């Protein structure tokens, strides 16, 4: 069954090297090493320490072992990269169409990343906006957390027949009927959807769930875009919604990315694209 996430995590991980930023160091704190100082010179070409930082960050992202993070290891790779680059230029490989196009595209990607970082820096999300979004999410989540089971069938008649089997005469077991008749991916688990909040579910399903008690089976079928549902509330408990401080970073990140997407859409709307 398709679910809607309460707080969608939309964090986008930008690729490529981390952009260098000027650090403001208090006068009473030790000065940070200059990232543009020369780390090594190869055939007369001076390479800044910043290049070594790129290599170190990339290795850290891949969980490289400690021996790969030493200054000597970083310096050795930087030398190798430079020597290979010089050799490629000597052979004029940069003039090959595919290589040239790749270099140009990567440059554009990096510039795009810089534009996004600059936009995010100059358009911070206000604290009161983050708080408002948190309060809305908390209100939408409701007071209870549910563990529902359901049986999804294509017609209302099938759903009504199942309700009758579950509530009259020699009552059938919900799990067995779900495994046999449900068209949802949860059928193999007897229709068990696990612990969730109504806000994570499609509207019609959520509204029905909010009106039910523990152990109750829906008296009438519930129709959604996916078909007809028979619902059982296996269990319910009070929702322990995370505190503001626990979710603040995620919410701010989500709002920031929504803002960036809007920014890109505005650029697209005013651009001449043929």
C-alpha cells in the first residue's frame, strides 16, 4: 500500500569537492592553516593544500582506513593525480570531444552547486517558520499511533463478504483472509502494516482509522484510490511525538530544499529554453 510520509526527508547530497569557505577566526584563537598554501610542487606546478582537502574528504566519505588518511598518503595521491593530468594535457587528451564535454559539464555542475550554496546562505530559513512547520506536523500526526491490518480487494462486494466472514457466525481469522485475498504487498504478513500514524496513510484510510478502537474491524469497506479495504486495529498507543529539537534540523533541511527547488523553477520560468 502506498504511504505518504509525515516528514519527507528530502536532503540532497551534493557531489564533487566541498566548496572552500573563508573562516572567521577570533583574534584570540590560533589561526587556521591557509588552504591555498602550497602543499607540493610537481614539475613546477604548485598545488594548494585545498586539493589535499578534497582528496581527504572524498576518502572520508568512502570510509577509508586510517592509513589512507595520513598526510603522506594524501600527498602521494595528489602528486599522482597531477602527473596523470599533466600527461593527459601533453597528449592533448583534453581536446578529445568526450573528454572536453565531460570537463565542461563538470564545471557547470560545480558552478551550479556554488549557486545553490550561495542562495542557501543568503536565504536562511527563519526559526519561527521552522517552528510553525513542526507544530503543523505534530497536529497532523494526531494523538495516537496505530498498528493496523488490512485486506485490499478490487470490489466493494468482495470487501463486504470478507467483513461478514470476520464478524458473523464462525468468524474467520483476519490474517488468513488477508494472505488469501489481499492484493496489497502486506498480504504475506497477514495484512500487517506495522506501527504508523494516520498522517502516513492515504486520507480515506486515515479517517477510518481515527474513528476505530483497539480490536475493532471496520463495519463498512473503506474506498481509496487503490481499491476497497477491510481494516482491523490490531493495537494502538499514545503517540510519543519527537521533541522540536530532535526534528528541527530535518525540518529546516526540508524547507531549505523546497526553497531551492522554487528558486530553480523561477530561473527556469524566466529562461529562454528552446
